[in-house]
DNA sequence: CTGAAAGCGCTTACAG
DNA sequence: CTGAAAGCGCTTACAG
C-alpha cells in the first residue's frame, strides 16, 4: 500500500490521545456528542498536529465531493474573469470548490468537458453555454447562466432591461438617430439587448442595426464599419451590444476625427475591465455577476440538497433575471450645439 | 448509510458478470492481468451499464486526487482567460482536473485560498502571484508563473526579450524618441519589459518613462496622460508595457486628433482579446501561454511523481523563460513624411 | 488467468 | 458521553 498522506489522520489523533476515532470525528465535526472538555482537548491536539481532513475519505463515505463544475465553452468570453470570480466566491461561501472545464470554443467538445466533470464527481455544474447551444442534460444538477431565452433552469442578467436603460439614457441626451452595433444577430444575448434598446426609444427616435459578422463576411475581417458615413447620414449615437464592439466603434470614429462625445455618443455593454480606461471612458451597462452567481449556486445547492440521489436529469427549476445597471461615463453626452466635425478624409 | 451513487460500481459489474471485483478493476484499468476475451466482455458490460468510476474511491485508495489547484490572486488580471484556458488544457491532457481559487485581489486571503486548495487535496498548484508577493511554501508542490525575478520554481514569459522585440521594431520604423508607458514601476513584469526596451534601443534613440499610477496619485484617477504634450516635444513612439495602457494611450492620442500610425506609433504587450479590434489594431507582444502552462504543469507533475510522499515544501526547481512573439498590426508604422498634425485644442 | 482479502480515511447508526 | 464496527468504491499485493 502506498504512503498516502503526510499529515496525521483521525486514527493517529485518536491513539495519541487514547480515545476512539469516532470520538475524534465527532469532536472535530462539532456534532456535540462529545463532552466539551474532551472535544476541546481533541481540537487543540488536532490543530497542534496540523490535521487536515482527508477530502477523499469524507467524500467516499458521505457521497458528496463538495465540488461544483464550471463549464465555460467559450473561455475567450471577456466576461470570464468576472464570472469565474463570482462563481468561485459564491461556491466557496457555501463550502464548495470549483472545478473548471473549457471546451476551447469547440461545441463538439462541450459534452466531453461536461463528462470529465461528472467523472470527477462534481455535485452539480454551472454552464455558460456557447451562443445558441442547447445543453444536453447531464447526470447531475445543472444551472445555466445565459439569456433567459433558454428554457428552464436559467439565471441571467436582464439584457432586455439593460437595453432599455441605454435607450432611456440616449433619449435623455437628446439623440434621435441611433445605430445599434452588434456582432451576430443569432446571439440571444445580443438580440435581447437590441430589442430592449428598440423598445425603449421614444416616438421621435429611430434606429438601425449593424451586425459586424455579417459585414465582415462580405468585406473581410477587420474592415471599416463605415461609421463616418453613418455620422454624415445623421446618426449621433452608437449603441454597441458589447464593450468589445463599442471599442471598435469608438476607435474607428476617433480615427476619422469624429469627437466623442462632442459629436456623437458611444455606449457599450458589460463593463469590461478596460472600459473605464479608454479616452473618453466608456458608458456601459453592467451585469450584477455576483448576484447571478449567487442565484446559480444557490439553485444548484437546493437541487443537490433536495435529491439525496442525484440521479439523472435533475435540474434547477428556477428562472431569474437579474437587473443590469447603467454606468455613465464620458463617451456619451449631449452633442455640442455646433458640431463642426473637422473631419479628415481617410 | 446514505444512498451514495446512482450509477453502478465495480461490485455491481462483478456480480452481474459472475467475476470478482479485482478482475473487473484490472480489466477496466487495462493492466493486462486479464485475458483479452474476458476483459473485453467486462468493458462492454461496463459501458452498457454506464459505469463511471468513483473518483473518491480511487483517490482514497491511491492517495492521489488527480486535481491541481490554480491560484489567481488577481483575477482581474486581463490575462486570466488565457492562463486559465492554457492551464486547464495542459492539466486535462495529463488527466488532471483544475480547481480554481481566487483571493479577490486581497493579498491577505491568498494564504487562505491556498489552504482551501490543500484541504481539497490538490496534488500541486500553479500560482500566479499578485505583484511582488512572495509565495509561502505550501504543503504541496508549487509552480509559479511570474517574471523570472522570483527565485526558483518559476515559469515565465521572457518579458525582457519581449521588450527587445519592441525596441527593434520601433528602431526599424525609424523612431528616435520613445515614451515607455507603464502602470507601476514596482511590477517585476513591467520592469523587465521596460528594461528590455531600453536595452534594445540604438545609440541614436532615447526614451523616457511614464508611470500611470504615480501620475494618478498626483492628478487623480483617469487623468490625462499628457501625451499630446509629449508629441509636441518630439516623441513619436509610445511603447506601453501592457495593452491596457496602450489602449489608454491610443484613445487619448486620437482624442487629441493625433493620427496613429501616421503621426505616432503605439505598441502594447499581451495581445489581449480586444487588441486586434481597435482602429487601428494594436501592435503588441504576445506570451506563449500554452507553452508556459505546459511547462508549469509538467514541472508540477514531475515533482509530484518524484516524491511519493508529497510532504512539505517540495517545489519545482525548474526555471524557464519562454520567448515572446511580436505581432505587428496597424498601430505602429513609419511616420508620414509630412506629419501635419492637424491638432485641435481640447 | 482469476479471486479473496486488506485497507485507504472517514462518518454514522448502534450498543454500552 | 464514549467506543466498536461496518462500509463508502477502489486498487494492489498475494495466493491459487
């Protein structure tokens, strides 16, 4: 038999104290079946010995691994740091660890990643699906963080309401012609956001949509978005459906000598790490990731607790939409009365 | 005793096939102590039953959890997605899972996060330390991803060499006066990069350094970097020590009507997700994260394998510097012969 | 080639 | 209040 652990185990503590392992176990777990005097003595001794409970032993006996899986099929998602941080925090608060799995953007390997987690004995998992992916039920409880368009067991930011915040903000600033800039109209998230914006426009406002992936399929990756043209046509507000697209818009406008926010406004979504850093800093809408993670983890733990037998297809039934928050920065503002563009031909 | 698992275990397979658990175990693990005929029969049956081995049982018996820890004390680090992805991939390739731990930027909780991982039985961990943090030896092998300034057991990109790439590139473009833009001169990474740049300048080139944190302590967060002034003074190249700072520089320059790259060049470091998206796209230097992760994980596994008793303070002795790669995009280029700035007062 | 048995470290009825 | 015992699922010498 292999030399398994370096540290002491319950048995070592027990014999060195002349008591039984059962008593040590009870004392350390605080179940109170041990006299306070003895319990304290045991705890002290355990601490002195640097006792660390064996996770494997406990897991085997109790049937719970104390681990949740986090599946991020599209890890290049710039929201990933915040999601991971929030999930890790919520899980740790509940005494759980978080195992990550990534399918490197490949839809096919998503199932494989999920299986790896199941084999590692996760008690449940949180999945942030790739765009438009339907999650096949796994053999453990699952919580999905996505747009609420996915049926069931989903926690999501209220992207639609976030869009309304943008619309209201742009209306307040007096903008009349909005250009919505998204990446792909098949993304549920982006669609919800765009619909939210449209629904929040006043009657005297109008908007068009520009989808970058479509454009690039025609004009090539990294092509100009033609925003200078849009400005000439009278658009004064560029509402991107993600900060990523807002960054592209902002820099392209600046490249053409258009001043933000004096001539036009630019807004984004997500409040990515760098969005306060641009000059001007980016107005954006932020999801409350901590809240979302908290709900997802809680739903998962509920579902785990409910079913002592985590047999197939049990999923959280909870559906939640967490409100988003507008963060106003310098990239959006009223147009200057004389918008002399001072444009340059480029 | 609790209903532990839903699926079949070795014993179930064994009895239903009329063989012993030992034989089933041997057949499934492919150790070859079973006749091929029987082994195949067992494997088929196991598959048909949907057998998933119990991780806890195996871990308890073998003393190996098959899990590595990834400690990210500064999860807001924009490199995090790439690091996590690379580590997860390298670990998965070696049959290991990855447990994440985050100390939310708080140096004090780093130790706590490490302890949580130890309690969860990780066999080793990879730590990306907070700036200037010294890692206290944990009770398992540790690999550190950082600048090579940290002594011992470290894997890092060769930031210094990356700086030289930038210097050579700017020299090629004919730039004479460089402004290095960093966040904090106490960051080993940033210092290595800056030193690399300085060391690579030709004799007829000069450079100054601008540290944003210092500036902001005087002038307030989000203050102007005064780059327009620097351009007037004759600087033509702005070499940021991270894409984050490059973004700030690029947008500030554009805000002031300075054209990139016609008037000045801007370069960054890290090749963050959005750096190809700006207009103009950002020239940058990229670390080979996959390589770094591979080395870190390999070093860890070596160290784990070596010591059957992973008792205290065993660390990887390997020190590696992985070369960086220059990615030339539009933000750096030769100055236009007539650099009529067409500046605007702002 | 196959099986019986021990044991990893823990928790939990159960008995005293 | 405390202890003896069983057993979670697995792997690995050892015996046949």
